[in-house]
């Protein structure tokens, strides 16, 4: 499994990630207790590839996992706000 996939899967399970001082930090904020059988292998991938995970976290949307942005706006999550700011985006070719 690629590091980015591990981050996305863990995020869907309730983990929150951040990069601070060059270090990848994560915490569980989901409901109940996470299943160790599911999370341990994913966390091992994250720990083994910290540099790649840090880069991925700078480039992906924590809400949807997407990687297409216009400035700070995610093209999937913030589409309505984006077409208000840039009406030309709504045109279809």
C-alpha cells in the first residue's frame, strides 16, 4: 500500500494528521475505539514513509482526500465557493 492511501484510509477511520516542525503527527478523533487489526498495518506504513506522508499531507484535502486545488480551495469540497469567486469555472465545453 502506498503511504497516501494509508493516510486516506486512516482519515476515513477518524484519524487527524498534521505536519509540524517537519514531523508527522496524528491522533484519533473518531467514535469509539479503533480496531487495532485495521489501523496497526496502516500506521506502520505511515511510520516507515514519514517523508512521503509529510509531502502528501501538504498536497491533499483532509476532508475528501482529493489533490486538486485552486489556491487553498479544494475543487471537490469547495466547488460552490469557487464558482462564486471564478464564475468561468462553471462553463462546460
